[in-house]
C-alpha cells in the first residue's frame, strides 16, 4: 500500500508537444496489428469475390477445392450461418448488408463476396480461393455515373436531404452577378496503410475478435446483433490500427472470420487484400455538384444554391452529403441545398475523411473564387463580406466561429497582401505560378462515452476506455488529459484502449473521438481525485472511478458548433507536360484547444496532403463493360506520395470550445476541407483556366476543352 499524494502540476500537459506514447513500440515492431498477433491452431480465410457486376450465383463448385491441401471449409450462400441485419447501430445507422456474407444468391456488384475458403495456411487458402469455380447467371448492369440520371432521388442521411429558404429564381434574377457552374469529383478510396483484418475465436463460451477498427464497442454491438449473441458474450479488441479514415467498421472480414470460427471451432483469421479493399472497404462516392450564386456587385450573396448527386449501391443507401457545407458557411436571402443519390450496380460508398465537406467544399469554395473574379473582389475579402451572424439554415447562434481570424493570420503568414488577382501572369521558366485560397469548416460534436480511471497501489494511474487510436495520437492525447485532471505527470498515467470490455465509447470518427473520450476521461479522473483523500491509503486492487458522459453531452447547448480553417496554396503548372506541383501550402485552423501540438499538426497536415491528392491525383476508374475497377491497387490508384508534397504547414489560432470541459473541438477532418479548392483556385490563378473536374490531371491541364463530365470513370470524350 502506498500513500496518496495531493500533487499539483504547475505546468499542464495539455497544450505541450509529446511524441506518441506507443511510438517506440510501433517503430521497433513490438506493437502488434490485428493480422499479426499469433494464436495457437490458427486457420486462415481467403475471400472469393464476384467477377460479374450483376446477376445470380448458379453454383459454387466447392468439391474439387475441398480436396486441395490444407483446405478446411468453403462457406457460401448455400451453407453459411444465417445472420440478422435488421437493426439500428449505436451510431443510429443501419448496417450495410454487404457485411452480411453469403445470405442469398444475388450479386449486386463486381467484387461482391461470394465464398470464403478456409485452410491451414494463408497460401493454401489463397490457392484454393483462386481455384474455386463459381458459375453465375449474368444480368445487364449499370455503373455509369452521370449528372443527369433520371432515377436520382433525395436522401436524408445524417442531415435533411433538402433545405430551402427564399425564392431562388427571383433572387438570381435580381442579382448583379450570377455564377452557375457544375463541378465533379471522382470515386476516391481510403487506402489505409494497414488492410482490414480480424481473427475470431470462441473462448470459454465467449466470442473474441481481434480486429483493426475505429470502435471496439461499435463492432462488438453490431456483431452481437448480427449473430444474435448477448453483447456481454462478445469481446472485440483493436489495440493498434494503421489508419481507417471512415472505412473500418463492421465489414466482411470480421463476419467471415466469426462464421468460420463458429463452423470450425478454431481461431480463424481473415485479412483483405489491397485489391479486395477496393470493393469491400467502402469508398467516397463520385459527385456531380451544381453551384449557383447570385451576388450584389460588391460580392454580397443574395442567392445560393448547392446541389449534389452521389451514388449508392442497390443494397444499401449511403449519401455523400456534399451540399451540407453551404448550410453552415454562407447565408443568402434565397438559400437552397439538396443531396441526392442514384442507385447503381456498384459497392456501397461510406464515410471517408470529411464525408460531404471534402467534395462539397471543393465545389463551393471554387465557386466562391469564381464569384470573386466576376465581382473583382479579393477572394478573402469576398468571404469576409459574407460572414453570417447565425446559422444560415438553422438560425442558431455560432458557438465560436473564428474563420476571420484564420484568414487574417493565414494571409499574413502566406504573404497574400499585394497579390495580383489577374490569372496567367507569373512565370518561372516553363512553369506558370499562381496562388489560391479557400475556407474550411467541419462539425465539432461530442458523443457519449464511458471511462474508468484507477489509482493503483504503486502510485500510478490506469485509464480504461474503449477508444481507438487509428494513428491519430489519441492514446497520447488522453494520457495528457488524464495527467492534468489527476494533477499528476504523464509518466504516471497509462492509458488502455481498444477493448470493448471497457464499456461503451464513441468511435474514432466524425472528428469526435478524442473530444468525446477526453470528456469521459476528464470526468472520471476528477471524480477519482476527489475521492483520494490526501494521505489516505490505496488498497492492492486500487481505487476506481467511472464516468458516463451521456447526460452531460446530451445537455450541450444547441449552437452551430464547428472547427474552421483558411487554406492557402501556391502551385506551379508545367505548360509543356501539364503537371501541377504544389510548391507550398499553409492552413490556419480554429479547431478548439489543441491537446498535443505535435500530433494535432500531423493530423492537419495529413488532411491537407489528402487535399493535394484529391485535387491532383486520386481517381478510381471503373470499366463500364466489366463494371469493375481498372487498376485497383496502389500502382493504378495514385495518391500524393513524398515527391508530390513539399512545404505543407499547419498552425492554429486561439480557439476554445467553451462548452467542452477541456475546450476541445477536434482536428481529424478539418485539414482536408477546402484544401482541394485552394489548389484548384491556385491552378486558375496560374493558368486562367477553371478546372471544375477533379483530379486536375496533366491531360486535362493540356486539353481543358476535352474535359466533359467524367465522374465515375467515364472516359473523357
Ligand atoms: Mo471519419 S470519415 O468520421 O472516420
């Protein structure tokens, strides 16, 4: 037994830079990821995906494959366990039936899982999976995404599909300056470094799943519902995660592993290949967006319309809500927005870093740049003139909106003053030079979580929370938050995460993870501190305090609560090859209190790099005849690599959420918002040509007249 101390720290840990507490384990290989943790008697699964884009499975010729070396079973729609998917998850969403493997013979898209081969080794499983013959009854498919599909319909998703205020036609007609433009973004993929992988085993009547995911209690609760199990008999662990970006919820790999472990009564591991991830892990839908703006001659908006069309599959409804960003950024007397989808024979899209805001901000912020040009108003000044004093659609006050401070600080540091607004004038050898800017915003919410903090007999503290560190530094941030709340030093705090046995917690998503978990950790730690009498003793089992933030989070005042940012880019465009290079980029953000400047900067810079990638490189191409991807790998799908990224700087202005106990808002997604628009606007400033179709590929730069509606992989005409 030790005596408690009433330590106080004169220097808070929150706000100071710390390397990741698990960093050494990660760089030395001591940190184990889901696909590499050893289990005795482990069997290995390999998924077989459909080669047709629409039809029915006629037969699965599993006989010959079952006689191959090491093969233990072949699961398919004819023999797989039944699962239930008729429920609403803890996030308020219905599960995508794509994860409910082998429940029927229908094939709704190319790359649909049709069988799972399980063998003693991964090599045997793979060989058998590639040998397995599946016969299909093929039906005509439609994967062509164009902007004028007759079957498109509005979808709510997590926000209303349509908002309408004022008479749009009248206000447009009365406007001195009108812009009407269509923007497209292509299908984009998350491609986290670590593929999706899970091991499932039954242990003493309990299902254990070791997985790579963004929320262990989320995956636990969905698997329990799918397999009709008591949630307490399912444990999901996910200690280290090599990226997720929205793609790591319940997917085919966990369900397949659980099915096989149940049938075989032994541990089964299932890892997706990179190629399989292109059809099984979700993606960002392509979009066709139309923006109509009407303004006075001085750039003050009178009419704003932003509509977005995205795709979903025939089995599940998911909307990329790109028109949502206009609802919080800019007001106008007439203000119309709408998110619509069209169902095609493609995999279901999903959340991907800044879902809605990423493509939506590209269209809206590019349109504002075009409006600034038409009005002869500086693009930053145009935005300052259109700062709303309340939520344009909600009418609610803003909690804290420090966008103007971001632009002022950004303009100063980037050197915006004195910029010649005329395009196509600056040259450096064969390179045309230009600069661009764009605004950013992302919701700053919180969600209920539970945490436990234990004062150990040795004088240290253990925090337990089912948080997920998907590479963000969340574990380190929570260590700092706990240290301050406990008035101790961070080396006396160990944070354990990624285990559903720790109780319900928010997922790593919506830029709400660290904020939601920090709230629960702070509450439990403060409670514990009060219970530790100075000079009192601690029993061998320690003293534990628990928190549940449901009530506190539920009592948050209803305000428009967002992070903001100002993005700046300087580009060089090679007039001979059409190559665009981003020479430097600066993002200044107002994203609440920054817990760990080191990892927060990583997050913001990572988002901005994603914006460069989105503007210039990323594009998944789908063959219309096959209905499947062309080049579904990291050679065929290029995203910004080291050579594409030079100087990217992120910093922030003082900004604290007054309603959050730690002052946090969240930095997960804001970095990508507006980043592609800043690059695209800079390309216009360099060349005088507006690129309204992403990515701004060299061939499009050289021949902008050839760019037609090319979203969804349609070849340029
Ligand atoms: Mo993020 S797209 O909410 O994982």
